[in-house]
C-alpha cells in the first residue's frame, strides 16, 4: 500500500503550483503579445496619417516590444525548478536522487562514484540522451547501464557539467519541470567557491545528504556558509541518510537522533539563521534510508538492489515521502517567486508603456480636435460678421444708387420741363 500511495500522490503534488503558474503566465504573455501586435498595426496606420500624434522614439519603442515579449515567452518556456544535491563522498546523494526519480538512473556505488556534475533534466523525446560539455549533439542512450558506461568512458573535468536528458513521460518530477543536479563529494572537490558560482546561483533548493553513521562535516558547513553569503535565505534540507543502519542498534536510535537533530538545528537556526527550531525539526531535517526508498520505488527487477529492507523500514519510507512533500512545497513556492516575479514586473511595464502611449495619442488627438473646433467657431463668427458687413454695404450701395438715380431722374425731368 505504501507503493500505491507513492504512485498516486502525483496528482495533487505541490509542484503543480509551479506548473500552473507557468501555464498562467504563458497565457498572459500570449495575450500581451496580441495587444502588442494590435498596437503596432494601429500605430503604423496613425504614423502614416499624422506624424505628430506619436514621436519617432516612442514609435520605435512600441515596435521593439514584439521581440521583447517573444524573448520573455521563450525564457518562460525554459524556466524550471532547480535542486542541487551535495555532501561527502558515498553519503548516498546519487541514491537519494534515484529514489526521487523512482529509477536507478545515476550510477551509485561504494567509494568515489560521481566524478563530475550531473544535471538531469526533461526532454520530450522518447529516448534518454547524454550531453557532454564541448559537444552540442546529445548522445542517445537506450538503457541505464549505457549511462554509466558513457559517463565512465568520457574524459570530463571534475568541475564540468554533464547533462542527462531524461524522457519527461518516464518521470513525474522531471515532467513537472524539476531539474536535479548531482555533485561529486564535497570532500574531493577542489574549488567549492567556483562550483557555487557555476552551478548554484540559480538553484531554488539545496539538499545536504549526510551519513547518519557520521555527522555534518566542516567542509559541508563551509560550503553552506558560502552559499548563504551569495544567496539570501537559501532553502536547505538536511537528509540524515543510511538511517537503516540503526536497525542494528535499536536501543541507540533515539539518543543518536537527538544528537543529530541538535547539531543540525544549531547549524540551520543558530549559525545560518535560516528558520526557527520548530520549522527546522518538522520540515527541514529527515531521517531516511535512500537505499530502502529506492528499493521500494524501483519496480524494474533487473536494476533493483539485491538486499532487502531492514527492521522498521516502513517508518523510514513514510519519512522519505514526507521529505519529498516538503521539498516539493518549498521548491515550487520559491521558484514561482524567483522566476515569475520578474516576468510579472516586465509584463506590467510593457502594458503600462502601451497604455501610456495610447492615452497620450488619444489626448493629443482630442486637443487637436478641440483646437479645430475652436477655429471653426471663430471662423463661423467671422463669417457672420462679414455677411452682416456685406449686407449693410450692399444696402447702403443700393440706397446710394437709388439716390443717385432719383437725382438723375429729377434733373432729367427738370431739363425737359425747362425746354
Ligand atoms: P559519490 O558519488 O561517490 O560522491 O557518492 P554518493 O553520495 O553519490 O553515494 P551513492 O549514492 O553512490 O551511495 C554510496 C553507497 O552507499 C552505495 O553503495 C549505496 O548503495 C549505499 N547507500 C546509499 N544510501 C544508503 C542507505 O540509505 N543505506 C545504506 N545502507 N546504504 C546506502
Ligand atoms: Mg554519487
């Protein structure tokens, strides 16, 4: 029944917050894009008929919006949630990731296994492929063992990044736009600062995988201190892995757990000041067994680990699911904020520019209309005056003509009489 729960909890996954936000913001920008197109057509018409309604600079700004909106749309389509896994060699980073991916994708093993950064991201293709730095053509891999072969055959730098393009249809996490980054052990990495710079600045969540048989090391703490200096309030989860080892010492479990918790909380709350102790205890530290979780989820018998569960495994499986749920809530909320807030602001700027420009044009055209109307009234008044003048002029002319003609008539009559 645990397996069934795991398989079905994808429907109401908190990751949907991000995927829905992505769909919504894409729709909004498509709308903006059509407003921008309409405005472009309208303004091109206007500028043909009257150049005074819009300045050439504003006109150019509006014409450029189309490309800007398309660029934002393409950035949104590539926006994702990113999680980086780190910790000492052999603590089980790759195993944790495989358990979350529900398949043994990443090579795991004793000793130093992962020897460069591995980014797992989604592809719409049916086949998985690997992208090695320096080449731009991904190589197809048709089974999981060829992933580890490809990785061990390629000579790659320990601080370079190899991408595994994993079919979206195979895995819910990948389908919902989560990108996972695996790292070589922090104790064997030469330049931690550089890898923060290269791979971590856009990460939404960091997962520190610690071996519960040991404890958090100085190197791991130093790494997180550096992360916290570069990113304000990073989201950090601490997984106390290999908790199945406690099955051998049941009387020690509680005291060991308290010891780990105390050290973890000291670090997260008192040193890094990331959250309060209650929040950290409930939502940031988990006691898990990645080996058992992978065993539980990986249904492929050919790649399933041979050995079975230890005593008390059910509790650890529940704890693993709890971690995943908190992780999904945290990563989707953060990614929505960090990725979409800036797009929302851009969108608002574009709409404001469009509105202002159009309102300006309407105002200008109204002023012109009003000026025309005033001129019209003025002309009409002048017209009436002139008409009046003309009429009175004609009247007086008529009068004078009448006078003159009467006068002439009289004189002619007089002359006739005299004769
Ligand atoms: P590197 O890649 O070398 O840095 O190591 P890693 O941190 O990726 O560890 P990996 O996942 O390769 O695991 C190392 C070994 O520990 C493997 O043999 C795993 O099977 C084993 N292992 C991982 N998780 C657990 C666990 O929860 N319990 C037990 N008992 N073994 C585990
Ligand atoms: Mg590994």
